[in-house]
């Protein structure tokens, strides 16, 4: 028997079975492919869900849409606050001697607050600064002997970050303006006695005859006009008004994505740069990602910006106008313009507002230094023997003057200390302690008024600073040389 097409029955059955087998294999492949696609889709959905659930997903951007109600966020963070602060204070007490130990007869320029003395960074058991200074960077790294107080300092809550103010400043602003800078999730970690004096004096390059023009007050919207009308010109007065005007900021704004209990008008430039100086507030730099690599920021003084040519610890902005505009456009919002738009960024007009603000800042002078001559060097008739020896060490053996030359003790450049030579990278309270990179050379004029030290505030005293650079530069200074060096810097 033959089928149409003259195909034998046996051959027809064979071909039919082959086709059925091929169809089965094709269906099996299609079925498997469908499961692979569905699996990939599920994985994508899980990853997307993880992102919304707050799990670690790499992104340069902050979340724009907040899915958790504000009351729940605040309740959760308030409950976590004691644990957050305990973890940070445990770290500080492990690293430092935080006791109140004022130097006898050494006051900050306002005359009300003593300068703290002594090395506060702690060493490993059985180690001394003299022994440590004899070791090479490689030995310290291998044996893990780099002082933990010299490691990068994390923010009080590094994964969260943001502006944090000292309580004495919070209380005064609330009293004067009714504006509350309290964060419900964390407090500033460093004790008040290790911070600059409050209120800090104001010295003007245009009116040195007035001395401290602050009159012992902090300048705010409530008093700036009566304090400075007749001293400043109209442009400068308007610039000062903008410097004490509150504008929305990442943690202090009107949205549900804030860290103040009530919607906030925001913060002012002088909430950090109090009286054109600093109050010890902290923040995180906005120019690094991911979060664990961002540096804690020790708020620098604005005194003497008229002689500076670089602004920002690592950004190398070229003018005070650039810095002023950058602060409100980007630094206020962690360098994220998307979030800035949502929270109400104040975009300064360059030709007037940024210019006026910069013009006032350029009037802020260093505090008087009666022992310095017109070249910024010590007058031998006024200085002590220890201070004179310290000046010689500063310019000689210690090589400080290479980066900090007189008269203002800055070279207006950036330098990389490469401290990563001394320790292995590690995570510390959410902060990756690794390399710092190039850092601006800050002026040393009036340095005793600006604790803590280094760009992230990890060095609590000038004595800590000397020990740090003695190791970093491998100077092998003696105890007497270190003491003389501190005495000299207190005279600047």
C-alpha cells in the first residue's frame, strides 16, 4: 500500500515520528526559554523591590519619591537615635581622650574660651609616640599600629549624613528666630569644649579700628541691620542679609524628606560659618560617591577668604563667588540637583546676590596677632624663646613652611599626604577609611580659634596635629621641638 505522493507507509510513519519529536523538542525549548525569561523578569522585579525597600543598590542619585509616611520615618529614626549615638560615642572614646583640659593662660581671640591642650589621640597598648616615629609607614601598616584617632573620622551617622549643629547654636537660633535646627535622628558628637568659641568675634579688613564688631552676639536676621548699618556699604549689607537668610536644605526643608520634626524654612550660611567663622558644625562633602567614601567635613572659617585662591576642601573652586553659588545649588543638597529642585533650591543671581554675598565675606579678617610683624613673622621683642624656636622649626626641620608660608601661612595649593601608606583600608561606622586624596592648604593664621583640625576634624588639638604630621612627614621631632612648634602656632 502507498499513500499519495508515492511515500511508503513505513517511511511515512518514520517521517511523522521525526516531526513529532522535533515539535516536542521545540516546545520544550520554548517552555524552558519562557521560564528563563520569567525568571529574569522576577529577578528584575525583586531588584526593583529591593531598591524601594532601601536595600543597597548603587546609584548616584537620592530617592525622589518617598514611600514611607513621614510620621513612620520620624518614629523609626527617633527609636534608633540612642543606638546611633552610642555607637559613635563609643568610637570617639576608643579613639580619643575627650576630657576638658584647658591650656593655662591660652585663650581664643575672643578672650572667653580657653584653648584645649595635649595629645588626645590614643595609642596601642605599650606604644609611645617616640617608638612609633621610629617606624616606617610600611611597618605601621603591616603591624596595624597607625593611631585609630588618625584614621578618617566618620560623620555621627555616616550612612545618613547631613548637616548637624552644636546644641548651643541650636538653642540661640531658636531663641532669636524661632527656627529649630534640632534633628530628630542624631546630635553632634564632639563635646563643646573641643569646639570654637561661641559667639566668635568678627574682624573686618575695612575697619580694624573697631576690633570685634560682633559685640558678643551672633549675627542673625534679627540683628544684622542694627549691628552693621553705617559700617558696611549697601551692597555689603545686602550680602550679609542673604548670608543670614534661611533657605531650604537637604535635612531642613518643607517636604516629607527632612530630619526636622516640623517643616523648616531651612538653614543659613552663617548657621555653619557662624559670624563668618565656624561653630564646629559638621556635614559630608557632596562630591564623592558612594556614601561610605564621602568625607566628613570640618566647617572651615571664612576669615581671610580675601587672600585665598581655592575654595572647598577638594573641589578647587576658583573664587568666593563660585563657592557661594555652589554651596546653595549643590552642597546644601549633597550635590544632587534633582533633590534640590524638589526641596526648593535657592538659585542665586550671579551678578548681584552671589556677588554681594562674596563681597561681604571678603571683608572678614583674621584675628589680631600682636606678636607678628608686617611680614607675618614673629617680632623677637614680643615673642617668647619657645615661640621663636618653634618658628625656626616650622620653617626648618618640620618643613611646615613648604605648604604654609608666611604671611598668611598657606600656599593656596592642594597636596596629597598619602596617609593610606600607614594603614589598611577598613570600614569604620559606615565610613570607608581609605585615601584622602589632595586637600587644600588652609591658612594657619588664627589657627588656635579653629579646632578641631584637618579637613574632617579628626585631630582635636594642635598637639594632635603636630604628632600627625611628625609621623606623616617622618620628621622625628623631639618632645621639646613639638612643644615649641605648638607654642608658635598659638601665636599666629
